[in-house]
C-alpha cells in the first residue's frame, strides 16, 4: 500500500483526483466497524491493508487507492451484513460479494 501525502497547495480547490481517497475515509469505516463491535484488525486484514489506518502514527493527509477503499467498504458491508455500513437500520444485504 502506498500512502501519499497531499498538501493543500498541490491541488486546485476544484480539482478531482479520481484514483485516490483520503485515508480519513478509511478511518471512518473502521470507526464504524468498531462501533458495531467488530474486530477491526480482522476487517483490515480481510481488506488487504498492510497497516491499521487508525494507528496514531498514520499520516493524516495520506491517500489510498480507490481499489483499497472499495475493498474496505465491501469488507465492512460483509461483516455488518448491511450495505449501508450500519448507518441506516434495516437495509437488507442485496449485493453479492464476488468470490476471488
């Protein structure tokens, strides 16, 4: 996993970087997993992350790939059995997770 630090001066305010996601988004997913009593380390491992984004030494302005974020989202949906990520109660599991 490559963590890249992005300074505010690097990107124009309206510029979109479509292949990267802020690490803080991954942290938010893991906080949600923890709030539902799930094993965060197991979620991280199953999603293929080499580090724990919640670790205090994680770079705050780092970015991850869209693929890494997507794997983490899918893993959260899977462990919660909820495609809203636990945000909306009663959402059924509709998406099938591809077997790799």
